[in-house]
C-alpha cells in the first residue's frame, strides 16, 4: 500500500471517530508512528540485527515463575526462548495515553489516546482532555519486577510455522511505556524532539524517567507514552519476555513481534508494526521432538532477521 493511501485511510478513520480538526482549526493532529525494532536486539542497536545477542534459550524448573532462573541440570519442566523487544516512535507526534478510573473499586483504568495539535502545539494534559477513547485498558501489575501500571495489549509475540500458522503465543499482558532510549536513526527523523520549552520537549522530560505509577496501586490516573525519536525496550531477562518452546518440534520457524496488534492506538502507518526473525530449532540427537525427559535444551540458531516484516522464514 502506498504511503499516501495509508495516510488517507488513517485520516478517514479519524473522521469517523470524530478526531479530525474542525473546519475552523488551522493545525492538524500529529500522529505517532510505532515501529517494531529488530527482534532480539537491544534498544538503539546500530549493527547487523543477525548479530544481536539479546536472546537465549532458558531451561527452567519452576514453570509458575515468569522470571524463573535458568538451570543446567536437574528437573527441567519447561524450555523458554527469551528475547528483547523494543518499539520506537518515528512519527509526527507523540504516542500518548491517559488511564483513569473513578475509584479504587475499579480494578482497571479506561484509556484515552491524546494527540498533539500542530507542531510545537498543544498537548492534552489529562484524561478528560485526551481526544480519543481506546479499546484497551491499564491495570496494576503487583509482580516484584514491575509494581506499576501496565497498558494492556500493546505488543504480541508469536512463533509461526512455515505455512504461517501460529504455534506458540506469548503470555505477556502489559507494558509500562516511556522514553527509554534513542533509536539509531533518530537524527534523521524530522519531527524528533529537541531540547527547549516546547510542549513536546516538556513531555519528553516527563516520559524519560516515567515509572507508570510505581508502587501506587491506589492511583486513579496514569500517564504513559513514547516521544518522537525515542523508544521503549524490554530486555530478555524481564518477566514473560519469552515463548515456551518445550513441545515445539525441530524445524524452521518465524518469531514475530507486533506492536499495537489490535490497532487500539491510532498511528500514521501500521505497515511497520511487525518485525521478525527466522530461526532453526533442533533437539539433541537430531530428534524430531523433545524427549520425555529433557536434559539438554534444543539448539536454536538465528537464520535471518527481517526488521519491519511480519514474515521471515521461507
């Protein structure tokens, strides 16, 4: 699909949702553009993504622990393929959302997406000012590695067969978003945030150390997002940054990461929301499947990296 066609579809969606500026408005809404970074690479990586090392194969004994320590021997109850995932905003305006609930009796917050109006223009500062209701929500994650508010359904991980069938899906359910790193090509982005007193620079200053209501389960409001020219990454040692490959047969597969998979957030372009890698999984002894008693992990080899593409294994 041509860029102009994609933009036209997005603008049509905005009109349907009542988001497009009125006839009297002189400035447009600036849309974010989420880009899924190469799978298994640290945020801001500048080299060949095939050489990325932010992934591993981890045998675990405690399957109830989403961040269980890797073991080399003893009872092995699961094998996890762990990997870093990262998302970047390369669009015209910030990705920004506000979560809100009326009382602590509500376990989750409803979420609204906010848009900057014109370059260096106004950025909504609250849930009430945000222009669009979304189909997602935010909840408080009490796990020790988090203890903050997560946006649900922001990203999805899948292991797919050569025919495109999904074999394994992730169990990760939420993300705390902020400006964690600078993408390798940030300097080439025309709308990246610069220092100064502009609204987007002030927002960037807030999102840099943003901890999403850390240690505050009683919060009624939360703010999360990613500025233009920034990214948010989750390393492969974080809870649920893995797919369970315990019962996956030996073979060639595609591991695909997709940001905004249900399109609950409005973007300028949805065509770069996925990145993938082709990989080989081979159980010891040239076995076609995992043994009844696992004593060694399968050998996993990264064959090819396909940034910006949903399909990688041919």
